C-alpha cells in the first residue's frame, strides 16, 4: 500500500524502530507463515542470522530480544511493556522459546549468529530465519530487511513490493512523490498540505476513523511522557545515564506555575527528553517516523498547543483539530522522505531519523500556525538543511547518547525553522526536494562507521564505563 500517515506514526516499543520494531515484526511474520504452512509441528531447531548494523548494534538496540518476542508471535504495536518483561524473563529463566506461541524450542539470545561485517545487497539491516526438522532438513527459510521506521521488506519481493506500492498510489485521489507535486496539488485544489494528506487518507478509511486514529496516536505520545516522568534512576544498558525528565519536570512545576512563554524551550526540552528516555528503556512509544527520533514531533506539537503565537483561548479549545492537522502535514512531509530518500539511520545516518523528524515537525507547526503550503514546505526545507550530514554513532550501540539530547535540539530547530518560514512569503532559493536528494546522496557517501554501527564517532571516542 502507499505510505500513509499511520505507517509513519505507528505504536511500538523502544529503543529502535529499525533495530527493534522491524525485526520483531519480521520475526512475527515468519512465525505466522510457518504456522499457516502446516510445518510448525515438525520444527525441531531454529537458526537466526543477523547481518550488518543489526549485528553490530543489536545488543544495545534490543534486536535479539525483540526477535525472540516476534518468533513467539508478538507484534510491536500490540505487545505491552509488562508482557515484554514477563516473556523475556521466562525465556531467560527456562532457556526455552515458544515458537509461534506453541512449539517449545531451546533457544535464546546467545544462539543467534551475528555477522556485523557482512552486509547483504538490499540493506545493512538484514536478518535470516531458518527452521529445520529433527533430521536437520530445512523446512522454511526467509530473509527480511528492516528499512527504517519499522518498515520491513522480504528478500526477493522488493520489485513486487515496489510495483504494489506504485499501483496503490494510482488509487489515491492526489498522489505525490515530490514536494513540487504536493505543492501543485495544493495550488490546483486550493487546499492546504494537511488537506491533501487527508484527501488521500480518505481513500482507505473514513474521516472519522482518521481523526480518531490520529488522536489515539497523540494520546500514546502523551502517555509515554506521563510514564517517563514517573520513572527515576539510571537507564538500562551499562552507560549509567541518569534520567533527567522527572527532576526537570519537578523544577518546572515550581518555577513556571502559569506556563509562562519564556519557559517554552524548557518545556519542549522536557517533552523530548521524557519520550526518548522512555524509548531508551524499551517503553511504549510512537515511531515518529522512527523510535530514535520519537521525541521531536511530540515536543513540537506540545509547543503548538501551549506556546505557539496566535494559539489563543478559542484555538486551544479546539486542540484536537490542531493535533490532527499537525500530524497530517507532518505525515505528508514524511512521505517525501520515504519516497525519495530514507528514514533509516543504518542507511543514511541520523539525518534520516532526527533530520526527517525535525523537518516533519517544522511542517506540522507551520501548518497549524496558519502557514501557506509554500511556507510549510519552506519550514520543512530549513529544518532538514541544517541537519544534513548528521551521523548515527550511538555510544555502546544504545539509543541514549547522543540520541536523547539530540531530539531536544532538533525540536528547537524545527520550531525555529517554522518561525523563519512564517516570517517569509514562502519563496526561497533551495527547495525541499533538492534538500531531500542531497540528504540521500550524503547518506550514500557517508562512511558506514557513521551509520548505526557503533564503529565511529562518539561510539569509539568516548569510554563506555
């Protein structure tokens, strides 16, 4: 199907959409297909091979444990954090995996085969699942790629998937692949960018369902913050990174009782930090469009609801409309990155994750602050232009340093980009399409050690303990 707003904003668990959500989803698909094939009862052993970035940073990103859960039949958008903890504790204690929820196999994290220096042709995030019968004969085998944002592609079906995508786009009333096409639709139809996205979403679901779905997405974002603010202590993983959000929140409640506009950046920082601290601990988050960048859009949307100039009382009372329009406009820009480049840190570096999210957030903010389509496109362009070249070099392979702070910084960039665009008339020298292509080419030229492998940058220059 054509990429839609609910593909870009999906509910999952931390810490990584490409290294946790995608692999869990692929493993769940494999287990379900094995069950439906009728061969599940004959399975006696299992082999999981992880390649490239999945193998290099899998331990820090929770890849292996996510795959175990997926092989048991759990999906990232449905499983709850308590279930995650319970099942992983059981597997660790018994050394037994319940394949597809019914066939016990002696299997755990230590049994997975890691091939960090082997990169399969399609994508660096490759994984192969193979099951055998008691005689050692292969029963079923499948290779998947986690291509960013929780999206997965099966080896050998890339062309078919692309053809299906192109066919599904023909069913959209107002299809677009580039910002130029999107802006032309706006001009010809007299609609905003959010309106164009809504028209296309209505091709597959009712407007009521779209609205309810987006409001549910935002409620999960809010819930993520609420849970994070109640947690204290250190984040898991060995880096001994202290959670800051609870203390910051307590201080803000004391210093800013009336939500004074002068504290807007402190609140934006707080929301971004809270979301990404929850993500780092494996909590429930919304990919926006990835887990590593999950805090940016909630933080900027919080700014839109409580601090943006022009958000007077009447508009505050209609906050649901603000949320829906913000996410639709942000989603439209997210489609451009999926169509023309990548949102995978392992493919193009952090510019594809934090950069894309910052660009999407800037577009959403400009939209709800009354920007024209040209101003919204300009806001998205400014935000990405100043995230070009951003590397993905997490220390210890954990989505903590520099990832958590980076979300707060990128949220502020998005707000500034929207403000700059709204002070102009929408005309600008560099187009969003040109910046997206530049991001893609920059990612292609970037050394692999700066693309989510923990082999370069801060990951090797900072002592882990």
